[in-house]
């Protein structure tokens, strides 16, 4: 079965720096990889989607990369702010399948 | 105007009871889901419905029974509640277009505590 690995340990960074979160997967290469943000006590919120034939996607201060050779996606937040503190979930889906599988998430803490 | 709404938000109940969680989405999506997030924060799919038809049924005890009266609603009924059922249950929806990737829109969650 598909396995997603995210660093479950919290990531602490200084405000203004770039935060980089890692998502590794095993077995089949996903058709799509998504990143979600989850705040305490709230449901996950979609941020970005990247397809298997795309190397990079950007949205404002967010950037996602997708390396199918390394079986890895990196999620970057540039000029990080305390308001970016949350848990970030990686999710992937295989071609033709409705099922989206989530990683356990990485908790990001941006320190003022 | 909430996109995916679920009720109740908090539910405390005794072992052995039967309870239901209701969910409605006003996004016009064809697909709806129930996810469970346990104490370790792992988000795991339970069920998925597309236009009232069950398409994903993970290995969930048959005490859990989803019901979709129409494509905008997906309710979750749980019989004979057990301590291990304590978790946050998220309802969600997504557009049908699998070729575009199933971006998922989540509700705010229902916190179930079984005592």
C-alpha cells in the first residue's frame, strides 16, 4: 500500500526565514500531490496541488516541488510569519482513483 | 455561507450508545467523504460517496454506517459506540473531476468522546 512519510517532529524557524517541509512517498508514483494546512481545532484547508508532470508550483509565498525520481515533494514558505504556524499535511492520489491518502503532517512553528 | 458543515461539533456519549453526525455541502460537489483523525493526528479515510453511491469503504467496523440521501448530504451513524471510537470525524467533499485532482474541502470536524 502507498506510504507517505512526513517529519512528525515540529519544525521551528525564525520569522522571515524560509520554511521547508518534506514529504516522501513509497511505492507507486502519485498522479497528484497536494498540500493542506490544518490549524488546531479546525479542518484541513487546501493550499496547492502539483501534478506528476510538473516540477514546481507557486502561489504567493508558497512553493511546492515534485521530484518523481526521489519520490519526494518539498513545500516552501518564504518570508515566514508567525501566522504561518500550523500543521501542514501532504496528500497524494493515484491516477484514476478517488482516494486521497494523507501523511501525518509536520507542525511548523514560526518564532517572532 | 459555510461550504461543508457538520453537526454536532462536540459529542460526549457513553459506551454502547448509538449516535449520528450530519453533514451537508453547498459546493455542488459530486463526491463526499468521511475521514477520521485519531489522537495521533493521523487523518484516515473511512468512506466516500459519489452521487449517493458508495465508492470507497475502507476497513471500518460495520458499526459505522454512512447514509447519503442526496449528493449534498452524507451522514454517519455509529452503533454500539466503543472507547476506541473517540476521535475527530471530518466530513469533506470534492469535485468529480478526477483528472483535475481531487482537491478536498473539509468541514470543521466533529469531536466525539466516548466515556
